[in-house]
């Protein structure tokens, strides 16, 4: 249940901080996506390690549920607001988890284009389930459901293309000095299958 995945995710972030000589995540920014049943452990795991997290989630209901449960501290659909909150928390070295409503395959490339380089980048979307776990870029949840029903092959093609964009962005952050790792959700495999030849050049877990 939640307690088990929270413990494991907390230990993973803690191990990462120790591995890189930080001791904790104090003053460090973690960018990730997915606030579903497994991914919902990420915000508390980050803040319990002292860090600041920006967590991208396309499903507003899921994000608002995490806010109601106090598993995230703040929620916005504005990149500018999310990054302002993150920068303020980082400057004060205060733990903070910030939910950002959006599609990871769109938000992450935009952050990269803006010059944002997180200290840690990972992902816990349900990428193992192409049809139901990952929403293609450019589609609302309703539009995604309609396309999934009307043309499942096109839905799968667009979802895989979006996962490839997602991983290419993570790889670029790795090249710029971010610690990038996979958390076992099959995102790298999906991106590899969609043509990202170096999708496995960042590690799984820590």
C-alpha cells in the first residue's frame, strides 16, 4: 500500500543524495511526473529528504486529491507560478512539493527551453501501459479518451512519440549535469521502441 511505496521511494531519493555527496536533498530541485497510485509517493519522499519537488500531472483530479491528502503542498497549472514557488523554497532551503497540472511531454521540453536544469530528474507516469497510462501531448483527458476509443493505433503511436520526446528531454538534462534515473515504469523501453537509440544511457533506480 501507500506506506510501502512511500518508504521505498523515500529510501531511493535518500540513497541518491548520499551517492552524490549531498547528504540530503536540501537546496535541491527534483522534477518528475505522475501522481497516480505509485507516483503519489514522490512528493512526500522528496520533502522528507529535505528537497523541493515539482511534480507534473495531467489529471487534475489526481493532483487535487494529493493536495487534499496533504501529500503535496501547493498546486498550480502555471509553469511560471510553479517555478517561482520552487525558486523561493530553494532559496530558503525549505522542503516543498509543488504539483503542476500539465503533460510531461510538453512541460518538460518547455522547462528545458527556458534554461531550467533540475538537480534530479525522474518519472513515475504509468508508461508501462501505453493505452491508458500515458496521455499523448496536445490532448486533454477527454480528447485522449475519444481518440483511444476511435483509433487505438493512432493513440498508441502518439503516446509512444510523446514518451520519446519525454526521454529525449531527460537525456538532454543528463548531458547538462542533472542526475537522471528511471524508476521502473518502462518509460525508457517505450522511448527506445519509438526510436530513441540511447534511451538506456541513464540508470534505472539509483
